[in-house]
C-alpha cells in the first residue's frame, strides 16, 4: 500500500500536542478583564513567578460564566482571575470553587472577601456603572445631559440610548440588579419598561455602549466608568455621568477552580492576586480596589462615583439571576416585537 | 425437514453465488468503513447528543427534600414532612411551574404560608438521598444530614432542580413569543434576501454568458470576492456605510441599518457569488438551435427570454434560490453584527448558550433551525437530480452576438454590482486605517495592534492559517479517498448508499448546530474522545465535517469522468488498486483535488458559526477575533482583521491558480485532443 497514513496521523497528533509541552507550569486562567490589561497583569505576575505561564481565556462576563458552568463536570480552567463577584457566587453555589485563604487575605477590605472560612473567592477591585455621554453627537441631536437614571426615560432621549444586554453582559446585569434594588422589584421593572422605550438597541458586551458613544454611533451609552475614562483618554468627546440615585457596581474577584491538577501554582497566583502590588496594578484601571489605602485617582474618572455606589446585595443578585434574566428576556428581548 | 437432510451427500451453495472478495476489495471496504466511521463520530453521534439534550429538562423534585419545623421555643416535633406532600396539601406551586432551567432556584419559604423571618421558629431541612440539592445562601448542600436553621437563615434556602427528560423545553420555547418570533424573522429575511440575490445574480450571470460586453474576466473575479471574507465583514462595512456616522447614511432616509435592512443587504453581498456560480453554470450550457428556431419563428426577444432562456436555466435558478435561502437562514455572523434587536434563529442559539447558559434551550432552537435547513437542502437535491442533459451531440453552442446598446447596459449593470462589492470591501480597509473614526480621520496602523484587543490577537490570525492548512490537507485526503472508495469499489451496494447519505448530511446541518452538537458530544468526560476538546484537532474535525458535502460532490464528479474500465484493466493486469489510485486516479483528478483543497482552505479561514463554540484560548481564530472585537466595540480593528482574512485568501487563490496551471501542463496533457 503506497498511501502513507502514518504521516497524517502524526500530523493530527502533532497538532494536538504541539502547544502543550512548553514552560514549567501552565495555568489556564479564565477572565473577563479588559483585553488590553491582560499582558500587563501576566507580566507583573511573572516578575515574581517566572516558572508559571498564564494562558488567558478572555471573554465577556456572561460568556466566561457560561463556559465555566458548561464545563462543570470537566473543568478546563485552573483559576478564575477577574470575573464578576455575582458570577463567582454562582459558581460557588454549584460547588465549583476550591476554598483557599491566600497569604495576606486579612489585609483586604472585608467586603471584598467571601464570608466563608476559608473563603471561596477574594475580590480585586470594583467596577461601577456610569453613563457615557457624547457631547458632540448629543449637541447635534439637541439633547440636554441627563443627571439621573430617571432622566433617561425622558422622551427626548428616544432612540439615543444603548445599554448592554444583561443576558450576556455582566455590566448589563449589574445595571438591572441595581435598579431592582434601588427602585424595588415593581418599581425597577416599571423603570425598565419606560427606559426600554428609549433604547435603540441592546449590545452583547458591557464596554460596547461606551465605545459606540465614543465613536459617535449613539449619543448615550450605559456602560461603566472605567471604559468611559479610557475612551475619553483616547480622545473621544465624552462626558462620564454619575446618575444621582446611585450606581450599581460589581467586583472582580479571583478563585481557584475545584478539580485543578495544578493546585500549587493556582494558590501562588491567588496569593499574588491579593498583594499590595497587584492591587496597585488593578488601580491603573479601577478607582476602587480591595486593598485599603492603595487607590490613587484615575485620570478622567468621574468625581463622586465611589460615594454613589449602592450597598449591593450580591446574594440577591446571584440567587435571583436566572429569574431576573428570564423576566428581562420575556419583556425586552426582540426590540421589534410588539409587546 | 428440508432438502439438505434428504440429499445430504451433496453440499449445495444456498442463494446466489457470490464472487470471492479479493484482497483489494477487502481493503477498499475497510477504508470505506473507516471513513464512514469518521462521519459517524464527527456528525451522527454529536447530532444524537444534541437531540437528546433538547429533551433533557430540569425539574424541582420536591420529594427529594424533607423538613422539620419547631415550635416558638425551638422544640422540634418528631414529625418529618416531605415537601412533595406539603405541596400537594397546600397547592403552593402548580406542577407546570416545577419545570425550570439548569440554573433554576426555588425559595423554600413559599411552602410555609405563615413564615416570617423574624419568628423564633427553627427549621430543619435535608435531602432525602444523594440526588437532592439545595443552597443555604450560596453554599451548596448535597448531603443527607439535617441542616438546622433559624428563620432568618431559612429564608435564604433555595432548592435546586434535578435532571429529567420530557417535552417541556419545546413547550417552553413555543410559549415564549420572543423566541418564537425568531422563526418568522429568519424566514422573512431569508426569503427577501433570496429573491434579491437570485435576481441580481441572474442578470450578472446573464451578462457574462450571453452578451459580448468587455471586462468579463474582471467582473467574474469581483463577483467571487465575497466568498473570501467572513460573513461578519459585510456587517461591519454596513456600519461604516450606513451607521450613525456612516458615509452614505443619507441613502437610508433615517431608517436604521441595524435590523432587517442591514441583514438583507449584507446577505445579498455574501451569498451573491454562490448564486452567481450556480446560475452561471446553468446559463453557460445552452443549445443555439433553440434561439435560431425562435428567430425564425419571429419570436420577440422578450418571448424568447421567457420560453427559451428561463426554462433552460430553471434548475440552476431554483437550485441557487435554495442554496441562498439555506446560507441566509443558517448564517450567524451577519445578524450578530448588524441585526440589532431583530432576532433570528442562529443568533438565538448563541444567545441561549453563551448568554444564558441555557444549553437545553440552545438545543431546542437548533432542532427548530434544522427543519428549514433540511427542507431547503432536500428540495435542492430533488431539483438537481431532475436536471437532465440539455446538450446533446447535435446541439450547437450558443454564441452571443454583439449589440452595442445591450452590451453597454450590461456593462453598466455589472459595473454597479461590482462597485457594490468593491465598495463594501474598500470601506472596511479604509476604516481599518483610520485613527479614530469619525473624530480623527488621520491614517494610522493602530487598529492592527490586535494583541491589545479582545479575540486572541495576531496569534488568532496565525492559528487560522494553521487550521486552514490542516483542514485543507487532512480534509482533501479524507474526502477524496472516501469519494474514490464509494465511486470505484464494486458490490457492497447498501454500504455505499449509506456512505453517500452520510456524506450528504453535513450540508443540511447549520454550522451553529454542528458546533453546539460538538460541545454536547466532545465535552462529556465519559467520552474517551473528550481529550480533543479545546484543541486544534476538534476545530479541524469540525471544519472538515462542516464542508464535507461540497468537497465530496466535487470529488465524485471528477471521479465519474473516469471510466471504470481503468479498474477492470488494472485488475486483469493483477495490479493492486492502490497502485492504480496513486499512478492514475490521483494525477488525473489533480485539478479537482486542488479545487477541494482551496475550497476547504478558504472556508476554514472564514467560518465562524461552527467553531464559535469550540475555540479555546490557544486556538482562537481570526474569524472569531473579528466577532469578538466587534462585540467589544472595537469595530475598526475587527474590520482590519477581516481584511487580513481577505488578503490571505487572495494569496491562497493565487497559489492555487499557479499550482493548477503547472499541474494542468504536467498531468492533463492528454485532455487536449491533438
């Protein structure tokens, strides 16, 4: 037989193995941290741990959460570094996290640490909702800047608003859960009914509304303050508005995935994630970090944002997540649908 | 008693006399079984897992929980209450509300009408057996030990559902208008896009085949360009052309491009080459005698067109229509980028799976999407099988006559279509080079710093090339060899028929559905094949399978041109079949083999739908990066990456062309008659 199968077999096997034999230890780390920050985080970690290589799996909060839940019985991740606290609570309730008290965890602000001992997750920083307002496009459309969430339901903003779909975006979900907490269950849905009338469309990711506002595709994007500050720094004609009722927020947190075969390396990474220098690193993009006294002001970050953060009930958010999302979908998904 | 016992001295063969299988026959059948097995594992099993997933439901099984309630002093009565019995007495929750999704949670206090979190009453709750699960706060309890809780903690107890099977997912789907509406939306855009594309492509093909206009080669090249980009790219182009900051948004008169308008324009763009190719083939073959007859009968050109041209091309037109319909209804990339709030089935699958982690519902939508896809596919097959040879030995090829007016009109028409295609690609390239659209229009290469964005960076681009090369190489070998075995082996009719069926199946399966089916099948720890999950291997397998059918048909067509006498001669010369295969068959079919390879390469570079569920950090692809960068709002870099795919595919085409020319010279000399 002239036909050489061996060659193809070795090719197939080669493609399977080629990428998995380098470095000393490789950690697969799932994250929802903005892509442009990831290499910085890895480099900083590698300064003290050159033998551990991080392979990032980065996607929006909803997707990473979905991926982790889908892999519940066959976990692919070793560590989750930088995923919404609400999502980590969800993973914890599935028994998917390996409790571990990282060295130095006691130095963190206690609201950033899971209540159990040892904690299932530890927080890093908080990201806070805000409204990105394109002054140029808003001027063209003759809009007045909103100052509160309730303002956004005003008829002048009809078709000029974009917000993230809470079904796929962590930022979208924190908005919805904060409105339900601020205005009560009934008032919250009433508010969203009114807001829905003004929304041009819902986006898949939480940063897109602000980027679209920055690019002038829409005058107003409901997004988060960090994204707004970055787009503004890149030269976009943006104002970052903090609604007066208070703003929803979520934290980014870190945890070890139960069942990892690289527990030791995973623990080293989590140890690093709570250090002062790691928190200084988070502070470059986030105004609020878990390590007290570290936070320095971030350029273009709106004033009064930290004071406006609502007392967030994460357990409410996590345990009611499925119900809220289903309700949201049946009310608003398919903007063109008659209601 | 039968005859054998009467005449037991003679052993007679029963039934028909069968020829003894030669060693070659055994090898060929073995090979066929191996490739059939590949299709079973890469297609049939995953689809089966997906179907069974769509019937997998989650129910709160109340009989799995037991509670005990104390009096105000905290003294428990020995009475143990099963929640199921409690619910039967109280009717707190009707049966139909007990079905839920995998993420379902049910607060337990609903079963205690006089519950107050301030009351001093204590509660105990436990699972009856290992199947029950409940949460206290966010802590998962799976054991059968009693948990003793005060009232204020007891209100934080949430029951979790258990897995069962049934139709409730489908009932749920058809009772959710937001989901149900997508069927209508999908069919609507598919029909409108099909009508527009087929009409545009028909006249384009007509101009190229039936007129004497100039620049035919150039127009043919331009018409094929959309095949070289992922379907996401026309969506991005439309944002820059007709979005809020679009250069031509005035043309929409205030309508929003985000929605059906955008999906339809984009669909026309990316399905155009497919329709053009099919109709062009149909129009290329025509019998000049029919036109001569029409002229001598003094039929008007209009009448000739309807009585000669259209009937002659009708199979091509119908076939093109169903191919376009299928492409549009199963496409995911375009509605994802430009669809806005206009929901379609393919995006619903993505949203259910990725957004809501509702895999069961994703499977249900997949089953719904398969139905129109299979219908369109089946009709197309029936139509194609009816196509009979229009050309007989006595036919005279039709030669168009120059007509300055008609040729000018056709040139303008083709020019406009060409401008549309080039404009869509051009705007993407232009936007990719702009620093900060629309506020800073200076040129910059910032958008090419893919490593600073979502989606996998330049690594994704190199992964794509690696994946496309592997797909082309492995796919061509497997598919051509499979086609050879099924075409040229003798006997074994049932086996060959089954193989043919397996080989046709992939075309009817939408990419999203295939990808989702792969999650269910390969990401199952009990499956020994789950080691390929998250690797390049699974992407290659999935892509080869996804594009199996067209490649298979190309190979079969080429092989049918070879007389089966070759096999007989080789057998009578006592030459092993594989010598014939490598010395004769492969060289003769080389042009077709190269066509298959380039087809697989180009599609592997542009595919999104099948692989979007399957990529991992190390194996992110350029087309996925386009999707993810667009998702994050980095639209210009997405356009830049999309154009990188375009240039790579052009480069591959040029290599293919050069190779084909060389090959034709070396191995196809026998085709020329002199």
